[in-house]
């Protein structure tokens, strides 16, 4: 199990009342020691007592014990301030930046010099949707792209499986701790991802305590799909208030739009115009004039365009702007 004192400090600080991601990004991104952290906490934490070194150490011990129990399910945790903490893509305010990640597998797949593209979509794709998505993923892998998705049923599963079948690597972002793969029916797929040098990651160490909390975790997972990808491709999805419950795709595409992360959609106006499973694709085309539209006739050229228009600068660094709340 790999973790640093800094990671434990970040995890412990996050447990105090009133301490969120924005505060941690602003104040704890430089590997502060315990005394400095405690001093800062006593200025802002909404506890009804003064935080002591003993209080802080107790929190760290509880967290460390939980981590140790997950030995065999996860390889470690990295946090902001750690040398190997992966940078996010896009322009995002502090309150939405990741501050720690629990992982199993090849963490280097999140490096800035790795081409990561998310492929997402609905839970119940038809045969035509599956066919074109597989072709797109296969072409992406040919261009040395790592496929990012959420391990959900439907389009996510297709993306992960096709990446593996095409001898590529894939990253699965979970709404659950690593000892509780969700959905359970994709446990074997998660295992195969790891066996083929892929990566599983999550922001959660323990299970959600309620359906409401789990729902919010799915939303946070959708945000990470955008933040750890240079581009995001929508295979197919319903639009808001339409049939189906594929809100995850809408959220992930919305996050990408807000973060200025390149978006693309799969859509053929000649054959898909009456299919409600492409309603979100049509909506994205309307709201973003320059969005890349992929179909059978332009697939190879579109993929090359997506890969070349990555979020890298000339120095091969991600374009990032930390927007303070």
C-alpha cells in the first residue's frame, strides 16, 4: 500500500467541519506539516473546539486503519501536494478540483503526456450505436489513446471492452470504494482492466451511507471523467426529460463544456435523425458550433482531429487555470 504523510494529512483535514476541496487547494497544496495544518484549521474549521495535535493524529490513525483494511483491493492513495498526484485537465474552480485519489493499477496513465479520451453514453445502446462506438474506440487505440470511462453498463462497458480487445489501455472511474466495484456485474471487467495494465480510481474510501449520497457520488464521478481526459466523446444519450435515465452522460458533457475540455459526438444526420437515443448528441451540436461530429464517413479523419487537438501546450503541459471561488 502506497501513501505519504501528506496524503494522510489531506484526508484528515477534509474530515473537519467546514473544510472542502476549495480550501484544501488554496491552503494545503504545498506539503504542509501537521502543526501548520492545525493552525490553519483552527482559523476556519467550524468545530466547537480547538483542534489539537492529538485530535488530528486520531483522525489520521482512523483513516490509516481503513486504508490498511483495503490492502489487496487498492494499491494506494495520492493527494494534492504529492509529487505523483495527477494533474487535472481544463479550467476548473478550486471547489471542483480533485484533491485525493484512491487507485489500483497503472497510475501513470493519468500523466500529462498520456493521451486520455473519455468515451461515454447511455445504458441501453442499440446494435448500431454499439457498432459505431466500437469502431471509434478501435481507431482511438490505433492512435495511442487511453480510453477513460465510468465502468457503467452500456456504452461505458463497450468502451472499456473494445479498448482491451484492441490491445489498448483503459481507465475506469468509480463512484464507489475499490473493494465494492459498481456495478457488481462488471467485477470481471474491472479485473481484466487491471490485468492488462489499466487503472481503477475513485475519490471514495468507504461506501455511501444513503441513496442520496450515492447519487451525488455518481455526479462527482462524471466530473472526473472530464477532468482526467483531454477530450470527451459522447456515443449516444437521451436529452433531459426524455425517456431513459442516462443523466450521467449529460452531466459529463456539461462538465466538459464548462471546463473548456474538447467535446465530440457520434452522429450521422442521415440515419440517426429519428432516434431519441441521439437527442443529447443533437443538443450538443446545437449548443457548440465547432463540436466535432463523428460518423462512418469521417471516422478516421475525425479521430485524428480529436487526438491532435489535445489539451496540451507546446511544452506538453496541460492548460490549467485555478479559478478561486
